């Protein structure tokens, strides 16, 4: 059954019954006609509750249309005074309209209330999950910290064993593996701790142009470096920030770009630093394979990686540092000629 039919079936039935009673009652029974006229208010009000203004008004007009021939003697005849009957029809329309408008308003209020309840529920769920994540983060940072000390002992012991000069023997190769893996583990733990427990920032005024140039130098001296092109604005780009953290932020993005461009035949990384609407913007573009949709959606999420040896902590750390400095890191929409990552930092307003 169609929804509107289900909604108005009872209304239509009531109008039909009242109309039939009206049409079939003898003219001289005044009191009955008076009652029937008033009975029409029930279907009008019910329709207004069910369909709002359109339901109430529509039903009032239908009632007027079916009552008119009877009121003015075309089919049977309502013996009431003409003025009374006309007023009654005006009231049908007025009541249908007012009841409908009130119902519409009530529905809007209910909807708004429901929306704010839904929003509140969503926020509560988010809060609980953030608290849980924070607790897990604390716990893992504690564990990482605890693992570092015994790991340093293992590495130290392996270094001593490795110094005995049996590099080509099976034993020497095993010791080399232990040293390599301990160093790798130490590196991962270090990155994780830098992300989970950043040391307190020491903000100073620095010129982002110098940091962009420094990043270019660093990338140029990496193994298998792609071509590096640095362009910077002519005016200083002074921001207030922790220099080590800002360097870390740019280095993470830059190393990713260099690794990605290294995969292209004519690998190139462009670093561009300029001023844009009160911010220093460093754009790092490479001509590697570009971000996958998934990697772009997961920007800033720790441990998301598509690389075999990746930790998924580089960009997450960069995003965190940028946000801590009142800025952000963003990746351009899908590009078929590589990746473009934009790092924005607010310029120091007091630098002039
Ligand atoms: P990792 O380098 O350890 O994978 P990151 O947090 O630095 O971790 O990067 C997360 C993911 O973002 C990478 O695994 C990769 O999928 C994507 N990504 C980052 N930089 C680039 C880039 N320049 N080009 C393409 N993909 C990138």
C-alpha cells in the first residue's frame, strides 16, 4: 500500500461516512445536520496531525468541495442558515491550516532535538574512543621506553662480540644480524617515542627559507638522491617554532618525497617556500607514483604505511608537529604526476 494512502485512508473514510450521513438525512432534522457539519472537524484535524499544513488544508478543501452541493441544495439540502454554513466552511479551512502549521513546527522542533541528541551521542562515542586510544598510546609509549634499555644492552653485547673479528664465520654473520636488527628496532622505538612522547617545545623565531634550503642540502646528500630543486621567497618567512621539531617535520616529508621520486626514471623533488595569507607554506612535490587514495585518507594516522620497511610514523609525526605549531600538513587531491605535500605554519605576527 502506498504510504500516503495508508496515512489518509482513515481520514477519507471519515469524510465519506459524514458526507453520506449528511446527504441521507431528511431536511427537517436540523439538529442532525448541525452535528454532521461539526463532525467534519475530526478528519480535518487528524489529517493535519498526519500530513502537516498540506494534509490539514487539503482535507479542509476536500470537505468544502463535498459539502458545497449539499449546503446549497444541489444534492439534498442542509437546512442551516447560509451565513452559518459559509462560516463553517471558512472555519474548516482555518482550522486545517492552523493545526497543520502547528504540527509542522512541532515536527521541526522534534527533528532538531533528535539531531542534537544524535550529535551528542556521536561526541560521547568519540570521546570514549579517544580516551581509550590515549590510554593505549600511553601504555605503548611506556613499553617502548622499557624495551629501549635492554635493547641497548643487547646491542652493546653484540658490538663486543662483533669486534672479535670473525665477520665471515657463521657466528660472525649471526652477530651482524643481531646488531642490524637491534639498530632497526631502536630506530623504530625512537620514532614511536618521538611521536607518542614529544619532548616539550622550545619555540624560537626561525626563517622557514633557511630550513627549506637545509632540507634540500640534506636530501641531495642521500644515497640514490633524485634531482633536488629549491625555490624560496625573497622576503624572510619568520615563524615561531621549535627548530628541531620543524626540521623533523620537513625531513619526514622530504625523505618520503625523495624515496618516491627515486622510483621514477627522472626522479625530481621540488621544494618551494613562500608566503601565503599570513602563513609560511613549504610545498614539497615529487614525480613518484603519488599517494594512493587510502594513504591520503589516512594522512596523520600513526602506523599507516604502504611500504615494506615503513613504520607509518613519519607523516603522523609531521602532522602532529604542524598542528602543535598552529599549522597543518595537507596532500593535494589525486595527481597523475606524483605527490604534492603542503606544510603550512603561521607566520610570527610580531616579526613585522
Ligand atoms: P612510512 O614512510 O614509514 O610508510 P609515513 O608516515 O612517512 O610512513 O608515510 C605513510 C604513507 O604515506 C606511506 O607508506 C605512503 O603510502 C604514503 N606517502 C607518504 N609520502 C608519499 C609520497 N611522497 N608519495 C607517495 N606516497 C607517499
